[in-house]
């Protein structure tokens, strides 16, 4: 269920300080950060290098124009030669066309490879997100991950297309242009170079300030994306409780904070741009005065002054673009940093985690250890305080092959967490879980999850057809017969009555269906693959009495052929199982049939009658 966002007065800058995994601006080298893109750029390096070479040639072609002007002024113009003037004009036209064509060629050369780089990075991020443990997704807001897969990757593509190339191109252009000016007249060249030192110092100062603002703005975009996503997915809650105004205020508060950060970036950029534009203009003005004096006393030709000033004007854009290119580079460095914050997170490991599987293998054969067994299982959430008691502490439980066992306990006792250990959505802190005598930490995850099917209390459906959602729980060889059987078991035959039958698109989160319909489709997804082990987390909680009875009758036939662990809150669900286990205080407090526990265990009887329990004060994780 979506949560209500923070009040409007809480700033996004405060919210980003609570983010896990590298949450905020920090001192770092932009160059070192951007070098992490090399593995993605390397396959297209030849094309990008060729494009950069074309751009350098284009810029150098532009620097030839002042030399043609010098020849034109000192030659045909001074000699009053009309044919020479027309010839010079033709040279200038050809040089201009060549420069434009070369820059156009550069853009064409980078478009396809950079689209490929962006697509590869997005695909890698998506694949990595699928492999990250559930604990990672519990800590990270979905909007933060979404902004990294969209906005940040767009910034990186723009950086590779423009600033990366033109930082090199403009650097070469400035070097060549300054060399040409010094060769023409070294005294005027020194006048033009006077602003270089303050520009370098200012750029270094600007880089640090802008890096902080860029990181803050991109994190705030992630916060804003989270609020929008939660509000859209939780629109029924927002409307049902009349919270649209408070949601709008929260959104407006985050938007205003982001606006302030963007304005701070704009002020920084405006400041450096003003200085970068002013200093060269002052230098050009001083050069004009000094050059005019030299022309008047005959120590400098008019053509040389024209060529010198033309070269200086040609260098205006390379110099003035420094601030803009540095800003884009800082944003790209921040985007790279945010991208690799996720990519650096450790994915699920197929090997046993440190401290797990500490129970020695007894060496007993499958006849003794078959089915599903928890052996001295202990679990604490990775982000829990070190001195906090474990949620599960010494759980020993054996579900025999073909047996179904109901797991009962108060809210917060750890029932859902225990079921999540079977498909390794969480890793045991110590102890071990075995399937038919085989430690699950020694099994390949793909193989493990092909043996174990799960149905959660809160069903999740995807923006796909009913059939695709159900068959997600089966192998690629499953067909229409398997789909129909699973729908029948889950009493989900309503799917055939939908407008396009099982091809009907259910929409995002399946919100076009009722809660009971979504839960039945989730149950059908769990049984469609005929799994050897079935883990059901209160799978019938959203069903009405009549539908529940029909589902139970069909489910009993499925349970006869599988080993099942069923989290149960109601007596009707408990009666599906052969035996019942009571989870209390992080341990299995009682084990037996439903009738036995009703007679012998007070806490169990109180839970089944709807009374309170000692653990019900706790919050269920």
C-alpha cells in the first residue's frame, strides 16, 4: 500500500540524507568516476574516435578562415584586385561549407553507437536489479531506481555525444588557435592569454560547487518520481480518504525544493558563464587597441590584425562553452556515480552466505531427511541493530514428503519471513534449510525456484495478459491445458469470461480486477507448474466464504501431490493441512494436528478463536 509522502515542509535535501548506499554528494574525482563508463564505451571507441577526429578537422578548417582573410586583406584588397577578392570569397564559402558538412557528419557518426551504449547500460541495470536481494529493494525507493534507469542514462548519452567530444575538440581548437595567434604576433598573443589563469581557477571552484548541486538535484528528482509513482499506484487510497490535497502539498513541497536546487545550479552556471564571456571580450578589446596602435605605426599589417581578431573571435565559442561543458560533465559524473551505486550492490550469491549452514550434515539418506526441513534456523534482518534479538531463533521443523503443514502465529512472529527463506528471498543467518536432504544454499537458484512455487498474501500482477501472468509460474513448455487446470484449481474461471478471455490485459498491478480475483490468479500461478514444494502465505485471505470453500476443495487435490508450507490465520485454512506448527518467540512452540493443539495449547486456541496473543503487539516483518 502506498504511504503518505512527507509533509511539504520537509525538504528533499533532508530526505536524500536518509538514502542508503552512497546517498549524497561527496568529494570525488569527476574524471575517475567517468572512467567507469569505459567498458561500455570500448566497443564503440573506434566510431567515437573517428567522430572526434572529424570534429577536430572541422574546427581546424574554421581556423583556416582567418588566414584566408589575412591573405585577402593584405593581397587582393590592398592591390585592388577584384578577381582576387572573388577568389578569396569562394575560398571562404568552400571552407564554411566544409566545416558545416564535417560537423553534420560527426553527429551522424555518434548517433547509433551512443544509442547502443545507452541501451546496453539500461539492459545491464535491469538485469542487475532482478538479481539483487529482496533486502536491497526493501531499502531503496522505486523512484530512485527508476530515475537512474531513465534520467541518469539520458544524461550519460548526452555527455558522450557532446561534452566528451567537445572538451577534446575545443581543447585542441584553443591550442591550435593560440599557436596561430602567437606565430602572427606574440605580443598580441600574450594579451589574449592574460585571462587564462583566472579562468582556470574559477573553473576549479565552479566544479566543486556545481557537483554538489547536481547530485542534490538528481537525488531530488528520484524523490519526486517516488511520490508520483506512489500517488498513481495508490490513487484509490488517495481518493478514498480524501488525501488529494495533502498529496498535492507534499508534491508541491518537493517540486519547490527541486526548483530551488535547479535555480542554484542556474546561478552558478550564470556566474561562471558571465565571467568566461566577459574576460575574453575584455582581452579582445585590449588586443584591438594594441593592434590598432601597431598598425598605425606600421609595425603590423592590417591583414595580420584582421586575421588575429578573426582567430580570437573563432575561439570565443570554445572558450565560452567551458562552463556549459563542465556543467554537463559534472551532471554526467553524478549520473555515473548514481548508476554504479546500484550496479556495485552485491547480487544474490549462489553459495552459502557467511555463517549459514552451520549445522553439520548428518549423512542420513533421503528417507530420513526428505521433504522440507528447517534445522536450527536463525534469522536477523541485515539492517537490524547488532544487539537486537533475532526474529527467528533456533527454528527446527520437518515437513515430510507429500505432507502439508500450516504455520500459525501472532502478528510479528515471523511467519512470512520463515516462508521467504525457502526460495532464498532472504538468506538464513545461521542453520540451514534442506529440500529432500539437499541444502538449498548449495543449489543453483534457478533450479531451487523451479522446485519451489510461492503465492504471497499480497498478490502482484504485471501489465500483461491473464494467461501470461499465470504461466509465469511454469516452464516454457506449459500450454493452454496447464493454464486451464491452474485456473480451475484456483477457482479463477472468471478469466474465461473476460472480454478477450485469458488474453485480456489486466493492467498495471492488476487493479482492474478485484482483490479476490487477483489472489486467485496468484494462486493459479503458484500451482500451474506442478511444483514439488509449495509455499503459500495466507493464499485465501481475500476470498468470500463460498469461493474459499471451492478453492479449498480443489486445492486439497493439489496438496496431495506436493510438500506444502501454508501460512494460515483462519481455521478454514488450517484445516487444509495435515499438521499445524505454532511459531512463537522465534521458535516452533507447538506441533500437532489442529484438534490436538486446540486441546493442549492455550496460545493456539486463543489465536484460532480470534483472541489476543502475547506477540501481537509486534509489527510483522
